[in-house]
């Protein structure tokens, strides 16, 4: 009986797949209007950034201790530092700087299995801010309002990987006036400051490049996903992880012939994404994951299942046009939603995804390329200029509370 239930939808989708694979004459399409212009912006000449020179214990020594930090999904903090050191926007004269950057590798503290631990991050960040505020005058004149920090933890500068505890902690008080460049983005959330710049997680460019297959390869997989559906170790009851959305995917579609989903992570993972029409990008512990980057780079239409998510560079990338948004409560209807999308809509999304500028914006390549994620971050900073005059404090004025926050955060680092 179960097989019969899926026969008709499978036949429909087979026809859809054949039509999509047959109509590949117009391979790319430029984003129209202001979004496309913003994506192609060149930040050079529009801002100047001063890079603080910190003792190596805040960055290079951490990396020397554990080189794995170069390859995990939080590595943007390392590559942004390297990029800025040789970028034409860098200035060695702090008096002419528009922005100040503090190179601190707060996620480079890994468990034996490679998971970043956020528990030392608040003390490390406080230590770095105390240093720059005592050695240079620039922090004190704005209390960080013209400074930016890369904070790529699960919940940004809330510094915890579990949402409830991250919300309880809130953003580190000393960072309330700074611009935070972070992977976490969710509307109306205490861990996202107004004015923050949401960026993609790091995905190794060379590794993905090595797994590219011919563009004309047919997309024979309708829906693809590899990853956890339950986190038994941290959420044994199964209702908290991914707010139940991943569990709903598994329970509803594990036997559906349209869905190629599994917890296995095959060696052909990247190739399989390039053979798929839709790639599921559900929330996990945080609303974001590297799957979003992988889907865009490999031209697989991202199915974004994360209510209220703020996506990377949303003012430059037209996510509504290239992806499909599915509310968490609608996951049981995922098959109906996806099979109802007209072929011409799917084809246009694929043409937009094939645009090289779209892929570049999601990547942190070495060497850098025009329009890549580094440049999109600078574009975001440039669009916040000029600074408002009211960011500058009067002589002796203090707005931040240096003793606020959990007692453990106040211990020396």
C-alpha cells in the first residue's frame, strides 16, 4: 500500500525532472535591480580599516596550538584577519580609519572531536577590549561604536551553543555598541543586535572545488539531505533539537521515494548535492549551517526551514528568489509544497544560482576574489558610513557597564 501511495507523485516528479534537465539552454541569470548592483559593489576606496596589533595569544598562538581551527565552520574569524592584513582598505594610520578591527580567534578552542567551546570566549573578549582601551584612545571615544568584531559562534556574542542558555546570557555587555559580524541571524532575538552583519559560515573552498562535476550532469535527485535528525546525546527526548523540525522531516519522509535523506555522510556528498534539485537546509541547534553555502555553491535550490532566520548578506542576495522558505510547522506538508512549484519557477531559481557572483558572495576563498564574502562584509561596513555624530562620547562619559554579566566572565583570561 505504501508503495502505491507514492507512485503518482513520483511519476509527476519524474516528468518535472526530465523537463528541468532538458531545458538548460539559459544557464545563468543576473539578479535584477539594486540587489544585483549591491552584490557587485567594490568596497575599495569607500572605507578604511585599522587592524589592532594584539599579542599572539589572542590569535596566532591559538592557531598554532590547534590547526584544525582553519577548517571548521567558524573559521571566518581567521580568514577575515588574514584578508584585512593585505587588503587595500587597511590603513596603518588609525586617525584616518572609519572602522577598527580586533583580531581575536574566539572559536579556536576545540574539543577532541573538533567542536568549538564558547566558555572561555567572554573572558578572552573582555581581555582584548581591556587591552585596546588602555593602549589606544579609539575605543574610549565611542565605546566601540566604530569597532567591529567577527563572532561566528552558534549564537554570536551570546557565547553558548544552546539557545536557552545563550538567551539567558545575552550579548556580552561590552559589545553592545560594536558592530558584530556573525553567522547567527534570527529576527527579534536577543543574540542579534540591530546593525549586525550576518555572514555565511566557512566552508572550505578548495575542498568544494575539488568535487565539482560537469554542469550538464542531470539533476536526478528531487530532495537531498544528509545530517542528524535527532541529537540523542544532547536532546534525548527529541523535541528540543531543531525545534523538532528535523525529526518531522524524518518521521514524515523517511520512506518517501522523492526524498533522499539519511544520517549517513557519503564520500559523494558534494557530488550528490550537484545531482539534486532541492537541498534541505533545516535549523539545528542554531538556525544556520554550512549546508546553505554548499547548496548555493552547487546550484541546489536551498529549502530553508528556520522560522525568522536572517540570512547572509540579505541586502545583496535575493534569498526569496533563489530559495524556498518552509515554515517549521509546515514540514509535514513538504512533499506537497515542493511538487507544487511550477517548473519555470524552478528553472529561474537554478539560473540565478548559476550566476558566479551568487556563489562568490558565499565563499571565503584564498586568494580572495572580487565579490566574495570578504568584500561583502566590507560592503556592509561601508553602507553603515558615515558614522552618526552621536556615537562619539563627551569627555568622561561612560555608557557601558564593565562589571555586568555572569561572575565567571569577569575572571582574568
